[in-house]
C-alpha cells in the first residue's frame, strides 16, 4: 500500500493590523527572508507533504508567484489562489483548489507560523491516519481563568486539560471538504446563531461532531502577530541556523 497523498493549504492573506506596519505580516522579514518563506520551506523539504496550495489576499497572486514561489524555487506550490473576507472563506478556497490534486489528507496551516518543522508534520500525519482529525497545540504554561460578562472570574479550568491551539490542523480530505461545504451552505444560519468559526477543528466539531485529537506541536511554533513576536522569531531563526551549521 503506497504512501497517502498529503496536501498543505497555507493561508497567507492576513493584513496583520496588530503588527502596525504597512506591509502584511507574512511578508515582513526574518533574517532577510519573508515570514511566509519559512513555512513554505518546511513543506518543500518535508517527506510528508506532496502538494502546497497557497492562499493569498486580494490582488496578491502575481506578487506571491514572483517574489515568493519563483524567487525561492518552491516546486511543491502547485497553486496560488485568492482567499476571502474571513479566514474560513480562505480555507474553503484552498480546499477547493486542493481537490484537484486528490489528496488523502489536508494540512491547514497559517503562513504567519514560520517555525513548523518536520517532527511536527510527522506526528500530525501519524495521528490523522488513526483519528481522521487532529490539531497541533501545546499545553498552556499559565493558569487560565474564564471570565463572566462583567469581567469577574467565573471558573478556573484544570491547567493540565487546557491547550493552546496552533497549526497545522490536519484532516482526512473527505471529512474536511464535506464539513466545510456544509458550513458554507449554512453560513448565514450559523452567523444568526452567533457561532463564530475561529479554527478548522470547530468546523468539523460543529458540522459532524467528529472528535478531534490533540497533537504536540512546539512552543517555538508561534504565530507572528505583534512586533514582539517578530523579535522572538529572529532569535528562533538564528538558533535554527546555528543548529544546521553544527550538523554540517
């Protein structure tokens, strides 16, 4: 039985308003390369990922093709497509583009998370083959409080059971495509009910009630959101470069 085909849908359409820069956060530089470069490079070098679908913002397709895909020689990027107004619209655009490559599993990843690595991808791949749905994350380090509507502490969940969710989020292709398809058909109904879809696991949980397994990611698998994140990313990138030099 041959290896299952895996596609990665990489979301790179965010505006990065909290970054406070004119340039979208995925194009800011870490050690002279765009943030987006690092996750695409991880998928390019991966033994798990076969195809990459890059989802970008309005009017950004020519720029991404020329300044990211062609400039850095990413051969696995099979399609660059435009996203939508909300994150879930962009995911849906990526899923529809991914179907052309007949994947068995689909990895959905935020392009603003530059430090995904092969060990994370391998752990997620092994788990999705067993469970059909899994998300990468890490146990929280701090005590978490749930507030009430007035800003007072309501409950304190057991810290060992609370995880900070990351990406990639990984699913059997038929499961995630059908779940998103149903959600898009019922989008207005969900909005009226006040259901806010903030990640892909929520789509699977909401539409079909499918259990989603948690998989260990890395505390370095941060999302670039604020200027402070960019400073931390410089440190992580330098450390990884030094580790590669030592291995050589």
